[in-house]
């Protein structure tokens, strides 16, 4: 949307949903994790944090705040065996994406297939990600304790349009 139309209440709702709610969950769990000497937190934000998209200013602004907050906090908890990481996925094949395509098609007087094809053409990989790929990357970050400790504050994103499955292959390389 147009930022000129966002009043304080709209901004507050976006910040509450995309920044403060995840921080509240971290607040509720991190001390216990530290007392146990182990914990893993993975936030799913958006590649728009690194490569902003016009019209997504509300969520991008709030998610950027979360990303910055986590980068600082992660440095203070890693010595206690707790890692906090951000995953910044790009475009994934979801119901939300399908509804966005439908709305765009209606606005532009085009078919949904035409809108989707145009978006795929712009995408470097010429395909959208799948939830299972994101799940595998998240699981890797949660289960591989040695790799997680090395990545105590890591932002994993696919800014070049790679699928997260390809990024995962890079995670498990000997040079990670």
C-alpha cells in the first residue's frame, strides 16, 4: 500500500504483529533456555528486509526492527548455549501468494495465470519456493548444534532468488 495512507494505528498493528509478538515469545523462553544451557530460536521474517519491495513498507519496517533486535540479542545469549537466527525467505508458493495474484489479475484485467507467469519470469530461479524447503532449512539450523553455534546471529536469505534448498546445500558445506 501507499505509506501516506498509514496512520499510527496501522503502524502499531504492523509492529505488534511482525516485531513485538516474536520478541514477546523470545522474552518468555530465553531465560529458561539459558538456565538449561541450550536453546534454539529461528525467526521467519522476509527477504524484503534486505531487498525491500515497494508496497510492503509496514511489514518490512517492523521485520527489519526484529532482525536488528535479534542480531544484538543473539550476541548476548550464545555464551549460554542459546542461538537465535533469522530466516529471510523470498517468494513461496502459498495461499497468500495465490490470493495476491488473484487480486492483481482482477485489478489489471488479466488472468491469474498471466500474472503468475509474469512474476515467475522476473524470479531468477523461475520458480517459487516450497514450504518443505523452508522446513528443511529451519530443521537444519535447529538440529546441527555445531553449525548453529557458529551461526549464533545469522540471517539466511535467498536474495538472488535461490530456493532455500540450494541455500541449505551451502549450509552443510565443509566451509560453513
